[in-house]
């Protein structure tokens, strides 16, 4: 197999993971899985929060796919590599850059990274499971449009 096939699977999986993460964040974490995710919308005490359990679930799924790819069907190994790469991007962008869960401080002032941070901070402007905006982790919507959505949802409430 040429490297184009595995690379396409990894990159496709990363893109699919952003779509899945958006859906899971909106429908699971802000739905029936709120008991874990609520900790993420509250001030954190200590290094970990209950929401970190989601990372263990996704890591476990990735490990199973690595095993299935090793013993059953090789393309699943590359899917697992894509999920793992997305997990690294998530950690760097969300846990590290947005929530500053690393030992140094960097606050982007503009560009994509600044928009990413601002979009996610607007998500956290709401401390309940309803009424939030911006559910993706790597895609950063226009913060002005998110502010409009927040204002509209407050007026409707």
C-alpha cells in the first residue's frame, strides 16, 4: 500500500472526528452525558475534572481500533491513528491553548488561534447545558455571529 492511502485515511478521520466531536459535544456532553461534562463548565479544582473521562473513552475506542487494525483489517489501524492525531490536536488547542492546562501561558491576539480561543470562551459564557454556542473543537466560527446567537437565545429565554 502506498503512503497516499494511509495518509488519506488519517486526514479523513481527523476531519470526520471534528464533525463527530461537534455532534457528541452538543448531543451527548450537553445532553445525557452532562453529569461528566458539567465539571468543564465550572471552575476546576486540581489538575483533572470529571469531563476528562471522555478522553479516556475516546482513547479506549482508539486502542480497540489499533488492535482491530493490527489483527483484522489494516485500514482500521490508520483510522485509529487519525483519532489519536485528533486527540493530540484537541489537547493542544482545547486543553492547552483555550483552557491553559499546560505550564506556560500563550494568549493569541488574533488570527485563527485567537478566533478559536474566543469562540470557545463564548461557548463557556453559558454555564448550563442549554443555550451554548460553538460546539466544535478545531473549527472556530465567527465570534461576532456567536455573540448574536447568545443575545438571541437570552431574549428568547
